[in-house]
C-alpha cells in the first residue's frame, strides 16, 4: 500500500528567487492552498499582488490533505479517537 500523498506526485511550477526589491498592493506569504487561493481570487482585482514561498509551492500542510470537503470531520474523528485510538482515527 502506498504511504505517500498523491498531492506530491504532481510537479508544481517552480519560480526563480526574487532578486530585486518589489512594490505591491498585496503581499501573500506562503504558497499553500490558502495563499494560492487568495492569489487566484485577487487575479483580476487590478491590485498588484506578489506571493512569496520560502520552500516549494504546495508542499506544506497542503501536500498532506485528503482533499475532502466537509464541516463535521473534526467532531467525528475526535469520537473515533476516544473509542478506538489514534491509529483508527487517522486511517
Ligand atoms: C493529514 C491531513 C489531512 C487533511 N485533510 C483535509 C481534508 O480532507 N479537507 C480539508 O479541507 N483540509 C484537510 N487538511 C487541512 C488542510 O490540508 C490545511 O488546512 C491546508 O492545506 C492549509 O493550507 P495553508 O496554505 O494554510 O498551509 P500550507 O499548505 O502549510 O502553506 C503554508 C506555506 O507557507 C510557507 N511559509 C511559511 N512561512 C513562510 C515565510 N515566512 N515566508 C514564505 N513562505 C512561508 C510554507 O513553506 C508553506 O508552503 C488536512 C491536513 C492534514 C495534515
């Protein structure tokens, strides 16, 4: 069984380091799901937006996500952890 995240199998774009001072209206720090989503939503705003990432795009917590959209997951997992232990809750 695979034990690596499928999110890490995709090669995301790489960009050069900033070499000069730059000015912008919005500076987004971090190229995970939050930062990239914000960048996407500001794309047509007319604002000058710069996103900086200290490592690789999408390789932080974002690369570990299971990608589910749900609002009650945390509550369910807390109950499973209490009854069955952490390994069952994480599986
Ligand atoms: C095992 C697991 C399963 C999950 N499953 C789900 C799920 O099913 N559904 C769901 O909705 N969510 C899930 N999540 C949560 C979700 O993955 C995170 O909430 C989300 O990815 C966080 O995104 P982020 O952009 O805030 O953080 P990150 O992806 O961590 O991005 C932050 C980025 O900021 C960069 N950074 C930090 N400091 C600096 C700095 N000083 N300068 C420049 N860059 C910096 C980091 O290098 C990193 O790339 C899960 C999380 C885990 C761990």
